[in-house]
């Protein structure tokens, strides 16, 4: 029961029916209570107190954050208060990276200085190439990126000064600048091609495309439409609140590990097919469908739990993912340059049917960011193993912003979730010759 305490603050009254005792718990920010306040609820004075069990933290806030706002029911996504639609239409990725890291849009002089700093740091130490050359010819690009990002920690040992604001900013500049270089090198290593070094007169995304696709000494200039499309995709992936990989960044950062090893851990979380690998799963699904006329039969299998509808639905969004609608428009521009991907017709018809069938409407299954992004990446010449890498490059800015917010938050400390122990009570050691298949007498699992 929620109530006002003397008209000054919101409180929640909790009755413990075990004891009949009532407890007043403060309500913060409108509808938040602190888990530690539940520790006061005890049957006996020497009890540990109440805890919340929340597997996967589906209803537990681990932080206050001013970076990204999401309203999943209304399909709203904002960075630092700015709607994603406006940012995707009117800014560049480095402008959004600055916004994410600094909290405000830069003026022209600030943006020029930021771009210059990032451009200056695009090169990596030559010894990094030895790390990459140590991988098998068929190593996954994401595995190489994770390892080489962690290796940056050994080259920039000043990065361990995480309490120094100026030092933190230098590391953030380095990471934003060097991750695309490492990603491109991983791609070239996978293809057995010589590495292409950064060309700093190019834009952030044009330079990345040049390092990926240039052959020999021939000058490479990406199509401006594709350059802009990649910039938009980077903007859409810059941050997305407290997801799996961001949580990994914060948990690792809470031990005051340097940002490069924390980024490596975040990338490892992103590597999983339930997170950064989802757009690859969309392509595989579209490949199984094969043709537009096969869609009704496929959706029947989805309803019968024989197939999964990849790229639809989201843990947060219960309406149309705002990023998906932007990507859909971007796809039209890309295909005018690359030619129409045959998967697009399947995707469009699949979306049309799903959005008009009650089964999918009742389950809030709307297209998410992964539904169209993989089709665009494939049309631009990226192999599927590069998809999570393309996710990691822009998300680096968001991870770093979340990392610094954690460092500066006086409430934060090293992450250490509680557990509910369900194992055995104390039991005596059994010598080898006395061990059998039975559980020791009197030793039973307990929940405490």
C-alpha cells in the first residue's frame, strides 16, 4: 500500500504476515524502492533480512543513468534527451559519440577538436599485428576484435588510472578511434588480405570502409550513400540502456579495471546470438523461407512453436522499435546503389503479414533493429561474421559513457549480487573407501 508520510514523501507500507509487523519503505523517483530497505524486514533480530530474487534482473534497477531513455510501450528512444529520429537524420556518428560521452551536443569548435583527436589516434601499435597474426586463418572476426581490444590494455598502461578524469578522456578517444582499425584488421586477416592502414583525410565511416575494402594501391572512395548509411546505422547502435553487454561493462568497470579490458568483456557479451548475433539469425531465417509464397507456411510453423520469428519482438519494446523504421528507410537508399537484395521482398511481406495478424499483435511482435540491419550489411558486402563487429564499433561510445557514469557515481561500488543458497547444510567429509552413491545421512539440500 502506497501512502504519503505527512504529505512530504511517498512511502510504501509492507506487512509481514509472518509477524504481523508493518514496515514503511520510502518510494523514490515515483515508483522505485531500494532493495536494501527490505533488509529491515526480519522474523528474528539475527536474521539476514529480506532479499529480492530477480533472475536476469528483469525488474531490478542497478543504477541511475542520464544517458539513454527508452519507453518500450510507446516506441521511444532518446540519447541524452534527443529523439533518435532527429539524431539519425541530422547528425554524424562522431557528433552522437560526443553527445553520448559528454552529455551535450558539441558546438562546431568542440566537434572539430573531437574529430581531430579521434583521427589522430586511429593508428595502432605495430605489435598488435602480431596478436592478429597469431589467429588461425578461419578465426571469427569478433573473437579477434575481443582479443586485440583487450591487448590495448597492455599498450596503454596509463589506462589503469580510472580515477583521473583527463586520463579517462584520453582512453575514450583512443578506444573510439582504434576499434574500427582493429575491426578492419580482423576482417582483412580473416580474408587473407594485407592490412590497410587508416587514411585520416577520410570521414570516420569512409575510413573504416577503406580499411575493409581497398585492394592494392588503388584509391578507394566509398559511395556517399553507403558511407552515410553506415553512419546512420552506427548512430542507431551507439547505446541502448542497461542491456547485457552494457551491464557487463559496468560490472567489470566496478572493479576499477581499465576501460580496454572492460570493453573486451562487453564485446564478449555482445558476441552471443541472443544479443549481437540476432541480425545474422534473421538472415538465416529469411534463407530458410526462401520465397515470398512460403511465408504463410513458415508463420504457421511459428504459431505451432516449430520455428522462431527472428527480428521481431524485443525485451524492452512492446511497440515498433523506432530504430527499425529508420533502418527500413535507409535500406531503400542502400538498395538504389547496391541493387535490391532478394531477401528484402521476403522481409517486407513477412512484416506486412505479421503486423496484420492478431496472433502477432497480441504478443507485441513488431520488427526490431535486427530485422533490416542484416539485410543492409549483406548488401554492402559485409559477411555475416562481421555483423557483431559492426555492432561493437558504435556501441563502444555507449559502453564508455556508461563506464564513466559508473566511475563518477558515488553510490556505486564493486558489483556483488546476492544469491539464494539452495545447496546442502554442513556435512562431514567422507573418506574415499566409505563413499557410495547415497547421500550422507541427514544431509539434505536446503533453501536459506
